[in-house]
């Protein structure tokens, strides 16, 4: 049977949780025994998310097959416990690129290729491809931004065309924010009413409205939305602010959202009711999730003394007076998953590395952390401060975990201060360094020379052979692993022997290209740097092995 399609659109404003709502709808449908696929549509001319500034757009999430995508695909993976691929993501730029490519190849048979209908048809073909590839019972399609944005018109047109073609197989959910102005003290529905009418102008009627707000929506407001937005009261789903995003599926299930969705899809056709096959409900999975959320809430209680302090040293934190944690959302969630499993509540603090360049005396403040992480990044800003922080962690025996760039900077710190290679650096930072312990590979030199930047890094999952007996080997269980990458620069094997002589262990290697993937330091409780991004593979009920071991070491260290 073909997949049913659920479009999730935003009303009023973005950033209120469409991605979490989409993930949660998929989760509760999964828990009813159905197979689910998820797609994110971004209304950008960018072909993918790889060239976007993480401060403006949030984290770039890398799929198993190497697509640089929106951070919501990370939410899908964490909630649904399935891997995302290229067919799970599209942008305006990717759609237009595909249509133009087909036109150049005469795939339209000489027709005049137009924005409508050919662009919406391309969108539809991509959506249906995802449903077919995954053999999903339900395919969820999240459209970025809000319904009133000009950029979304063609995606809404594609959704309308799908509904027209298959009325019983397409549904719409609008996630809309209901403000409660402080001076007024009353929840306001008017913005949501206008959002629903704007969606109506695209020829689309929402089947459900998810009412996001600081507080639960009350009955008078439900009635008002029902009357003015042309839906039933029971189809207005309350979605107040809650302690943890992982509680959202439970909140939806309390309101029987999955059952309501299934019933709406059971449409009459030719006088006979089309029943959706009802599989066995995943009771064990539901119970595990509820227990997991219960544990999070207990650990979050102010009376809980079991906390672990983790410092993240980086630079993608601030825009004006606001701190943007979305730049490292997968890292944050991976820390939480591992800490919760160990029975601890994580206290995560952002550390601006540039302060250590101005005042190295401040480094002693790092002693208060149980563990330190230097995440991925690019460019030279704040790098010397990060290297100083890494050196401090090495000398003071503070558990250290370097992710991608954090691994490269750990190699530089070791080369400079243990191997006595004065001025050792990455050629990304200093092209003329005497000791290029991190350098660019030959294929990447060609990409840069020809200005091929988009989608040209080492991306996606690559195998890594682990060294038996190493910290990483023990964490994974001494097996060959697959981890996701996003970088251009690599460990320079010319310096491998020198670095190993001063205590650095090469704990993981990609044998196909003889690339160093993991480094560790001896005589340290936990000093691990990885060239890949393990945070992308951490899941709520199955924390990543390296994050698990890092957190255990941080708990043992305690900080002071």
C-alpha cells in the first residue's frame, strides 16, 4: 500500500518547534506499530545546508550518505531511531538544480519548462521517492519557515496538488504559536487565525492545529480556534512549554493524536470504508520511552545533587546578546544522553576560547569542570585559546574530548608542547608552517583550487579500524566502526612516529586511505580526539559509546 503523507507547516513564526512536533508525531505513530519516514524541506536557494553559517541557521547535520542538511534531521534520527539519507532532505536550490539538469538533458521532451507545474512536480516526485524507498506507512514532510512566506509558495502548491490527486492520502498539521503578552495576561488566538487563513489562500485546510504556547490552551481558546479556523475542537492539540523535548510525544499521546490521525485517514470511498492496517502496538517501546522521560525529570529536580559539569570550548555561541546553542545541538544532546544513562544531570556551560588568548590566567577556571569538549569548527578565530585550553586539560588531567577540529587542535598542542615542534600548526590556519601536523589532502587541494566548496568535503560514514586495548577500542567493543565526517584537513602521517614517541596513541585508522581517525594520550584518565562527529549517532535510549565513556570519566573527575 502506498504511503500516507502528513505535511507539517508553521504558522505565525518559526523556531517554535515544528521539527520536534514532526519528530514526535512520527514517534507516536511508530509506537502504534507503523513504519515512518521523515522529510525536511528548506526554502533556501542553497543546494544544501553546508555553506550556511551555523550561527544564523544552526548546526549542519550530516547524513549517513554524506548530505549536509538541516539540524531537524538530527531530531528525526534521535526520536525515530532511524538513519536519514539524501532523500530525506530538499531545498529550493536542490529542486531547481534538478529541474534545470533534466531540462538540459532533454528529459522534458522539448516542453517549455515552467515554474508551475514543473517545480512542484519535482517536489512531489522527491516526496514520493522517500515514501517508496523506506516503504513507510506514513511519510512526514516538514516545510521550514511559516505559511505566509513567499519562499514556501511552491512547496505549498506541491502539497495542494498531492491532496487534489489523493484526498484520502494527504493530511495537514499546522504548528502555530499563541502568545500571552505580559501586560495583557491572556492567550491570544488571532495570529493563529490569520495563519490558518493564509494557509487557506494556498488552497489548503489544516486538519490539526498544534497550539504552541507558554501554557496549555484552555477550552475557550480551543473553541475560538475551532470556529475561526474551521476544525473540530478535539483537533486543536495543546503543546505548552515543557521541561524536556522528549516529553512531547507523551503529551501528544495523552491527547490521542496518533489515533485521531489514523481515523482521519480512514476515508470513505465508493461507499466503503478504507481501513488502515493496524499493527501490534509497540508496548515495550512506549514503556521504555516513558521510563526514560521520567528519569530525565527526576534528574532535573533541583533537589538532585548528582550533576556533572561539562564545558564546551568554542566560538559559534553568540549573536549580539543572545547565545545560540543550536550551533552544537547534536553535541548537547549526546552529552545529555550519556549523562542521563549514568544517572546524572548535565550542567553544560559555554566557554569562549578567545578569552584565553587575552588572559591565559583565566585557564585555571577550567578546573571546575568534570570534562571539556572542543567541538567541530572552521577558521582561525579563537584557535589559540582552544589550544591553550586543551593544553590545560592535558596537564591538569581533566577529561578531554576533541571532535573533528577539536582532534586536530589536540594534535597541534601535542606537537608543540610534547614533541617540541615549535610553531606546529594546521595548514588551514598557517599555510607556511614548518611543521604541518594537520594538512589538506590532494583531492581537497583540487577542490579548493577550482573553488568547489559546496558538498566537497569528506562527508558521510567511513570505516575506522580500532586499536585493541585503547580507550576507544574498549568503548566500542574492539570492532571496526562507521562514523560520519565533515572536514577537509587530515592528520599528516609524516609526523605520526614523532607524536607516538611522546605519548600519543593512534587508536583508530581508516585503512582504505591510511587516514588517522582517532588519537589518544597515554597516562591520562580520558584524552581522546576523533576526526569524525560521533554526536550525530547518539540516540536517547542508546548513547554514543565515546560520549558514554567521556561522561563516566568526567563524573569520576568531578571538577572543583
